[in-house]
C-alpha cells in the first residue's frame, strides 16, 4: 500500500483504484492505480510549455479525467494489468463488466 494513500483518499486529494482480479483476496493485495481527484492539480505544478510538450503527462491527465468521470457514474471502478498488458479501466454495472482503454492523440513517426 502506498504510504498515506488512504489518508490522501480520505482528504479527497486522490483516489485509489484496485486491480480487477476476480478474487477478493488477490484484489486487496494488489497495488492500486493512483489518480488525483482533480486533474488540474497535475498541470498546476507545471509551466504551460512543459504541460504541452510532455506527451505522457498529457496522457495521464486525460486518463485522470476519464477515471474521475467513471467514478461519478459507477460504484465499481477497477483497472487490470498483467506483465505488459493493461486495461485502463474496468467498470461493473450489475452483471455487466465493461472494459475501457483510454487513448490520447496518435502516434507520429
């Protein structure tokens, strides 16, 4: 568990998403995905030039925006990761499980 993660979550500064495993014990033991509750906090610490220039940072901001929107709409929000494979978000709605992959921009060569 991330040091102070629960405290920061209780203070509404970030939220922790548990890994979707299908097993409650393994799910609790996995490392959480961490998202700020307000994506503006990420960019507020940066110059506009850095925020625009850093592609991975923009991707994390978009990921955070989508995650926060999902959290407002669904009570069960997870992520999934195994080695190099990952699903950004998994939501459960009744008996349905929905996977969501977040992409920002396109690859340039």
